[in-house]
C-alpha cells in the first residue's frame, strides 16, 4: 500500500517560495494497492494536480473517494478534477452522514451557481455518493475491492470521519482533522480503536502548543498530541499532517525537530511530516 500526498495543508491553500518544499495544497492523498481501483482520501486543492496525472493515462476514471468532512479545504479540488469532465468517468464517493440533509444534497450546495458555474452532478462523468454513519466505538466497515475500510467519527466541528485502511496485511490510518481535548491526553475510544496497531498513522498536527492555547476549540491537534495518540494506540510510524497555512517550510522543520525530541517519540519507529509529492510505503 502506497500513500502519495497531493495536498498536505489545512484550512486554505497557500503559495510562495517559503512553502515550496513542503507544498501549499490542501488535503488530498492517493492510496495505491496493487491492482485495486485507485482510492483518494479527501478532495482538497491537491486533487487538481492528481487529476492532471490521471488524465494522462487516457482511460476513463474509475475511482473511490473517502471524504472526512465538508469543510472547504477538503472539497476545493473537486470542481477542478479534470478526469470527471470526461464521459464514462466514475467516482464513488463515501462521506459522513449530515444533520438534516443527505450528503449528496450537501455536496450539491457546495458546487453550484452562483458559487461555481456548473453543478457537481452536471459534469461529464458520474459521481455516486454514499453516506457512512461512523457512530459507535467500532465505526462502520466496508470493502473497496481488496481494501478493507473502517470509518469512525472523530471530534471536529461538523460530522467528521477518520479512516482505517487495511490491505496485504498492512494498515494505514488517516485522521487529518481531530479536535484535541483540553488536557491533550485523553484519547476518544473510537479514535484509539481506529488507530490500534496501525503501521502508519497520518494525523492532524496543525498547531504548536502556543497556537492551540489561542485556538483550543478550532478543531485541531498539536504534534505532541498526535504522538500521544500514536504511542497509546501502538502505532509504528507517525506522519504529521494538515499543516497550518501560516507554517513555512522552516517552521515545519522546527515543528518536526521539536516532535522528534518529545520524550515519547522514541517509542515510535519514525515521526515525519507529510510533504506534497512524497510517497509513504506502508
């Protein structure tokens, strides 16, 4: 199983030479497993570059997508995903149940005039939308070909899911947005169950401790809390993700150095930061 990062930022895209090495696109990760259909995690602005790569293949797209939640930074790339303009393209999209309306209707509200010239469901290809509840400590399970997926609710403003992916006896967990608790110690039961024994955990680490103190209810975690989640869940490798748009390449170098100096970091095989264009082999 390979995870290739096409977008690693949170909140909004950013551009400039100070972001050139880590990248400025928002959340979008491609999951590749042998001959299985491609799977994308979140539809942030990085999805545009992913679409350009896939369009060069010259065959109609058949892809699964797992959407954690409906905040703009996780949807920005969908209107610009070139393969969906072609007739015969198929995108099967799974995301969290919404309060008061179906996920399909909520997505339609996000991509329609006057906010965008065309509707999501008026493109050349077909978008099929399915809801996942993710409620309860065990979450909900589904199979996407040979990839076993478990989805569970994660604390964050609005209905939000985290995902556990298993294939070929390897497991990766993706939790890009996670509201750390005030004590930065307590781990929700459903989060720990999602992460238990994973080979790789891609986890929200948007804030420094000082930033968290100023934004304690804004929906995100610190690197130290991500390390705690990983260690308490028996994770092997931790990838820090959803970088704040204010954090330059140099800031993220410092954040990573601080994370690796954390007393519990030595209990993990590896702590790294997600970099746009990089691939993590699970």
